[in-house]
């Protein structure tokens, strides 16, 4: 993915108008849509046949966007997030990290699915972060029906989803792994849930 596939007027328009798109994220292909639009989120769950009790990872363009979900960070928590998202070198952080934070706000029940937690990722790619700053936070579960292998390319994704999404963005063959997943507890301790 050399050129900036995320700087596409049609992509930005469809996402901004609450559409559902299959596109490369900073890790693997995702089925993405606006996180703050309940109907879009429910549509993605339906298309993906996702377990209704399982929350999705939310991509954000800036750490300040956590406030949109009622999450106010303590100084200590902010420093931990910044360490994982900004200061660790590529060697120390070989791939993207998604971080689960507590979110007890019932307004976001449609996102946290009763778990009272939300997982966020600040993508390593500045180009993808630029898109997110234009569209707002996006949920981004992997582009595959529940219990099937993730799509490695657009051909795989089209076999899975056909005409049920509004746009496919081709980023070539992706062989990355899903993000590392960690839970940041209120006391500042960390649990690694997925390496």
C-alpha cells in the first residue's frame, strides 16, 4: 500500500454519511463504519453475523477522541496509552496495539454490548489517522463473517459480503496479523489478552 488509499473523496463521503466500507486498516481488512452512529454499528453486526455480545475495536484519529465516549483519562492512564501508541519503537512494538478501557456509560451500550469496556486503537499510520480525523471514530472488526478466516484481499471480502456493503477499497494483499490487545485497568495494571 504505497499510495494513500485512505485519501479518497468517495470513501470519506460514504463513511461520513454513515455507510459501511470494507477497507484496509493499519493491520488487516476491516468492515468499518462510524462508531458514534448506532444504526451503522448494528448494520455491521448484521452483515458480519457477529456475536451480539462481542464488542468491536474502535479506531480513533487522536487520543482526545476518547472523550467522545465519555472516557476521561487520568494522567497515569494517559501516559500508559501514550507509551503504547507513541513512544515505543517499532522494535518494542512490532505491531499495532488496541487497548481496552472501562466505559460504564449506558449511552454506549450498543458499542460495549454490556461489557462496560471499549477497545480503542490509534493507528500507526498517519494517513489512516488523517482519514479518522475527517470521518470520526470508526468501528473496525475484521472483514469476515464470524468464525471464518479474515479477508486477505478484496476478492476474499467480496466472496463473503457481495453487495451488502457500500464500498470496497482495495489495498492489495494484506498478510498482517490482528492487533495486540491489552486491557488497561483502573489501577494502571495491564493484562495482555492477545499477543
